[in-house]
């Protein structure tokens, strides 16, 4: 019997470190039928990423290139040659920035025909990046043969206004393995015991320490919460360039005994179950994985109103303006706190809502692959 050779998709990323876009990719990779499809990863960095060992174990290939900032021509040619030599027909670039589309041009010159761009965010982190994005916005409008995004806002930022409504871009949802996140009181109690937070009011956040995530404002909110409810704890999961700055702020505000920095963790579902409220005051997002995951555990989520309303999957999300004072945010967080909530998270309702709204990875990973690999039919 002839063995079926899986179709391969080359995903171009900055790195396979822990982040929203990378997590989207690895979630789909874990769930897809790898006898039919394979995902390989081209990293625009020489540094090994968090997910690389798992990718190799799952049968994926990983390529590393010099950063474009070091030599844009060499980076362009290196990518083109990999696509050409390995005969990649399907290539996807994951980035909201218009200049990232240049990588799809390199893939096209290497022989790729299906050129996919996935917008991963609804803004850029700096003024310079925003200006450059606007200057070259025609690239992601003209070059990709398939345009996808996790939300309407993310699509419009990269592919133009009304790109979803006009059918020029497609929403591919940030689905998750729902079963892993459904609330379990035994796991909750075990994690709270391990972290020494039994009997505490626990606020949580999962995300990279970067300007986008707005940790400074988050700490200001938490400072107000502690004034009103002394037995409060804040769990911060993640790492990043601003971690040291945030630790200093926590120390200066006298909150060091109330804040737990966990670093990167592989047991996110259990940590979310240990929380009572999820707090997420980001400046901008495409479609935040962590808010989706928090909802799956039944957590009330208090987030900034700059984040897409499409995030609210099962009615657990409350949106607050970033212009609202930290004290008012604190009041809303405390109002969301229910002492009995840890034992009454509605698993059946949440499971149903996630499936109804297209956020079950077991279904969506296969749909995602079919969308990509059937794209050639329309070329």
C-alpha cells in the first residue's frame, strides 16, 4: 500500500517563542491530522524558540535565517532558496505589518503559488512601525492570494476597511482545546495550594511583558484593589523585555508580597482555574488567546474596550475604557468577584458556547487546513 504524503505548509514567523501568533500556530499544529497535513516553520531569527522541540517531535521542519534588519537582501534570498529547494507550494506569513508581506514576495519568487498572510494584531507597537505600515499598506492588499485574521479589527488593520464584509479576507478563529480548560475544582485547589494562595482573592494576567499589554496600568489597578481588599494576590504569567521594570514598580508600591511572577508556564489551564478574575487592560489586540482561554475556565474577564468585541464568546467579558481611573477598574473587578464562583463554573454551558461560536480546535484545525490547501482551486 502506498503511504500518503502529507501536504506541507511553510509558516514564516519571527520566532517560535511563546506569543499569541505562535500559540495560534502550535494549537492548530497539535490538532491537525498529520497524516494529511504538515506544518513547517521558517524563523527570521537564529535564536531557538520555546516551541521548537515540540515541532520536531511532531514531524515538523524548522529553518532559521538572519534577521532582515541585519541584511535584507540576504534574508530575502535565503527564504526564496528554501522555498525553491524544498518545493513549498503553500506558504503563510504571520504578521499584521505590511512590510512582512515582502517575505511572501520572496516565497513567490521561489515558486510558491498559495501565498497566505495572517494578520495577528490590530495595531503596531511603535509610531515608526505604524508609519511604515501605512506607507506599504498596498503590499498585503495586493500580494497574498489568501488573507486571514482572527478578528474583524485585525483584518481591517492589515487588509483595509471592510475587508471582511467585502469577502477579501476571512476570519479564522483562535480556537482552543476546550476540554483542557473546562473547570476542575481538584486542579484549582491543588494549584492554589502549590502557590500558597488558599483563601485569597486571586486576579490573574497571562501575557508578554511589553508595552502592548499595559502592565504598568494593570499594577496601578491592582494597587487600588489591595487598598479595598487586603487579601488579594496578582498572578503574572509570562516574560519579556519590561519584566524588570514591572518588578521594580511592584516593589516601589509595596506590593511585592501580593504579586507572583511565574515566568513562562506550560500548565496555563490549571493556573487559570486557580484565579478568580482575569484582568487584561491591553492597548490593542488582534484576538487575545489568553482571554479566550480564561473564558473557557469560566473566569470573569475585565478587559480594555480597545479589544475587539468578538472576544466575548460566552458572556463573561466586561469592557472598560483605558481612560477610566484605576480605582474604578478596581471597583469593577471586585464587583465581578464571587466567593462561590470557583465551585460553580458552568462547564456544559461554556463547552456549548465554544462549539457554537467556532472555538473548538478539534473542528477548526481541520477547517483551517482545508481553507489553506483548497485555496489553489481558485487560482
